[in-house]
């Protein structure tokens, strides 16, 4: 009989509960903007609601709660992370980048509002993230010096040495001629991993994690961020990650530099297993207290290894 507490953890229930709390907080963040009065506000809301599984802000909450922070203190930072993620998806979908017509089965923002308005909605969401983090309501519960440090760290993770830089490298690596595994890893670490890592580190720092704990959770986040994108690469190689997400465009799609394209699916899956074990090793100190973080890591890997990602996998990158 399997006595592993992680196997008894109801991940879907946990995700739904945390996602609902995040959605309520996001509504509060955006309610001051009259959603029906101007197109830009409607486009911003369209990019945020309805969201996917909110995995990045959930990782922030799970990490902060592991180290003793109240959810109410964590939620403004969780909202900031999700606003940034929503901005990145709007921009990723634009014709100049991934040129996607659908996301989560619905028309992408530029298909509804036009390319210019979608671009501005993404800009608005990115700016709003730092507005939320620096608001008086946030700084009342968290020391201003810490807020400043977190803004500095998060902005770095989504800038030219993080998400934006990774996206640029990914664009340059299309058709992946002369692209090696190290380059693919570097793209993944920046394009996908940087925001995941920043989410986890933000939760830990808001909670006042000690240096040794911050080191462990940082290493967990680094491995998880890379595993997240490798899992998506595998699912993309085996078939679409979400039904109807990509549509036929009538021209040859550029080939992306991915883990499976360099080493093949079997080796990519082996790498995933190794990354999962490294994640779990970093959490071993915390036992059952880290059950949520363990379960999320296991599911991210399982969806690509066993093909059972329907509960989380179809929406985890949304």
C-alpha cells in the first residue's frame, strides 16, 4: 500500500481553491478600471479572465505558505506575477511572434481587439503588475525595502536577461540550424524558467525565509522551471498541448529549438525524471509541509512522461 502523502494530496482541488483566491484578488486589482468604457480595459481583462490554472501565482502562494506567510500578504505579489504572465501570452500570440489564433480554445486578444490594441493591453498589464506591487495596500503589510528588492528581482526576471531575452533567443533560433542543447537550455531557463523561479523566490522572501531555505527553494525553482518547458516541448512533439490552440496558417511554420528536437523524446523524458528527483531532494527537509510543491512538480513531469496531463497539462501553460 502506498503511504506517500503526496499520492493522497488532492492536487486538482488544491489548484482550484488557490486559483479561485487569485481570481478574486485579480478582480479587485482590475475593478478600478471600467471594463466597458474603453477598449483597452476590455482587452486587458480579456487577457486575464478566464485564466488557466494560475500555476505561477499558485507556486508563489505555496512557497510563501510553506514558510509561514499569510495568503492575504502574498496575494498582491501573486497578482503581479499573473498580470505579467498574461501580458507575455498576449504578446507571444501576436503575428510577429508565435502568430496564434486561439488560446485555451478562444480567439487570441489580437483577433478580437486588433494587433495594436492587443500590444497595448499587454503593455498595460505589465505596467499594472508593478503598480500593484508598489501600492500602499501592499507596502502596509510588507517592509518597503523588501518590496523594492522584490520589484528589482521580478523586473530583472522578465527583462532582457530573463523572459524578454529568452523570447528573443527563441525567435533567433527558429529552424534551429546549429542550435545545440546548451542554447536550448539557456532559452528555456530565461523564457519560461525565470518567471517561475521569480514567483517561487518572491513567495519565500515575503514569508521571511532564512538564507538556507531561500537557497533550497531557489534550486527547486531552477529545476522546476526547466522541467516545465521540457514537458511542454515533449507534449508539443507528441501533439498539440491544447485542442485547437494552434490553427493551420497555410504556410510552413518555423521549427522551434526544443529539447526533443535536439536529443529526442526518450532522452528528454529521462532528463525530466532527473529534474524531478532534484526538485524533490531540495524539498525533503520540509516533509509533508511541502506537499503542494512536491505534487505540482510531480504532475508537471508526469503529464509529459505518462501522457496524463489532461487535468493540469492542458492549461498549465495558460
